[in-house]
C-alpha cells in the first residue's frame, strides 16, 4: 500500500510516499521544494503556479520510481485561500497571511459583531490573519475580485480542485477561518450576514478519511500517475500531525513545534467559555470527530529569522555551533514574549529582540549564544504559561506532552520544555503530519479499519525518545521572577 502525502508548509513543501506493510509504515521523500511568499507591489502573495508545478513534479517523481500509488492527499498551513470564478479560473495568486492587508480589520469587524459573540460561535482565537478578516479586508477595500468570485477555496481545497476538478471545503482547514460554527460544524450565516460577506462563496463541508475523486486525466497523463484516488485528510497540517500521535486517555497534551507552536489537548466538544476566549485558546477541527483545543504561539519563527539574517551576512550559524554557543551563555539572562507584535515581521529579528529586552529593562543579548538561549528559554517559559491556563480551562491534569514536527529534533528546546513544565516530553514523530496524512488515506481506502489501528502501526514504526525533567527548581525559581512578562 503506497500513498503520496503532499505536505505543504508556509516556506517549503514535500512529497512523501508512505508504504504500509507488515504492520509498519516507512517513508520515502521523493521531492522537496521551497514555497516562499513573494512581494509584488504592496502585497505579499503565494506563488500558486510554482506551488502547483512542484506538486505535479512530486507526483511525477513518485510515479517515475515505479511506485503504484493508491492515493494522494494534501495538507497545508491554515487560513489562506484562493478565489475562483464561475468558469473555475483562479482569479489571482492567494495572498499570504503575513500580508498587512488585515491590520486594523478586527476592530472594524467588532462594530458589527463583538469579539465575544465571534468566539462564542466559532471558538477560534482572535488573530488578524484569520480568513474572516482577510475576506472582510477585500470588502472594505471594494476589491473587484470579490464580486467576480464564485467560490472560496482554502489552500488545500484549491489544490484538490485543480487535481480533481471537484469543489469542496474540508472541515479541519475550514475551521481555521473563524467562519465556521464550532458546534454545528457548518458555515455560520450569523457571522457572514453581520459582516455582509457573500455566503455564495462557501462550499459544502467534507470530512477527513473520504474520497474526493480521481486525478484529472490531463494531470495523470502529464505525471504518469493514472487512475489515482485523491482523498480528503485533515488538510490543516496540524490536524493531520495530531492524528498521528499514538496516545490514549486525557492526561496528555500535544505541542506541534515549528515556525508556529500549537500547544493543546484533544477534546470531544469545543470549549467556548469566556475564560478560554480571554486566554486566547482556539477550537480547531481535528480528525476522528475531535476538537483541537489549543493556543497558537509564535514558535521557532524567531530563531529561523535570526539564522536567515546570519546566513545573509555570511556568518557561522549551523545548528551545532549555535547550540554549543547557547550552552555557554548565562541562563535566564533575557526573556521575550514571542507573541509580541514586534516579532511578527521585523526588518531585523536580532534588533527586535535587543530592543524588546531594552524596553523591559533586561540585559541585552549580544552574542549569538545569548540570542539563541534567549529564544529557546523564552519559548519554554511561554509553554509553561500556556500549559497552566490550558489545565485551568479544561480541568485536566496533564502528565506528559508529545512534541511533533520539525521542532521535535531540537533536543535543547525539548529538555528546556521538560524542565520548565516539570513533565515528560515524548518525541519521535518528526514527520507526524505526513504520517497522519498517509494513515488517513489508508483508512479512506479501507485498508486500515480506523485510527486506533493506525496508531498501532505508528507505534510499531517509530522509536520514541523521552526527555525527563532536570533542574526543575532552577526553572521554577527563574519562572517565578520573569513570568510577569507573559501576564
């Protein structure tokens, strides 16, 4: 059983073939490519033509290797979308969520619908990058593309449309929009009406682990992949990543660690309390009828931007060197709040961190080691703060945390998390999103009975690594002195 996972991030994408045999899953990455946003005029776009070209190349390379694919499925980052007209033409390149077009739009929206009502309906954390504010910005600017548009398709829906010709909105990605009713799991007519947004743009909701359709004939001919099914999975990458975690019970949490950090728990129903809203928790759709009750946190974005700056300056910045320098730096010297707006898209991340520390009367990090230690310790302290509120809002007692995604390779950060939270940190699913994607395809293809069987396969396939708490008193004492920066 071979399935192709098209796992697309806000920076890079991969085409990964997954084979399920003898109760195990193995992966073969057949294509990797960059997916940077492109500034044109005053707008930051995604280059959808390049993205789709790389998707076809990934399919072609998988077919060229002789793999007999039984399915293809797409997962991507959330909130962004493309608009198509009545003839099925893409009206423009999708705009990147980091574009400035939504600045101040949430305040305009609050005149028509309060933030409290918006949360009570959707359960989604109020962020100006959300689709609802992107869509409202088009209306506010009287952008003609909105009157021409016939359908709104989120990034994975848009890709699935051009792969199959079938129009649909997948549930987990739709839930990131802040336009979906968290309880009915249908588009909220209340929100659309109050903001005077066109209901005609929204399509029927489909759910993970279902068949969308066959690959278009012209793409099959171009790639050499004939007669292949395209399946719906948790097309929000976080949903597929969490679906891969082989855990039971209610005493565990997840941390999807990458550019963004998503810290939370799985629940059967959304948590729509005022306490949850005030603490910026979000209720996003998960696989297997679950809700991902979690907090979006700016994660390794700060470190990634620092490394980008050092690379451009031709300075030494490989991870081995940076982590060695980090270990030499003084602990808890400077702490920043990664969610502060100054870190969203600064001209220089190094300068932004130093200016933040100066404003908050902390020692200014100078060396690379001090800057890296500042970022990693700050994230661990942030996770501590969010975990505290997470347990308050859910009434759960969390005993251990699964870290998945690219950040799960960061051993230094994982140890900091174990120390700060005083709980075991379990890693091993670096490619959690692709694994979750592939397992869901096998379920849709009726080769695996359900997610429980999928988890047994995952347990058999990947070795877990556990980080145990150390130096907890030092972290507890340090957090007591600095946690006011997060409150």
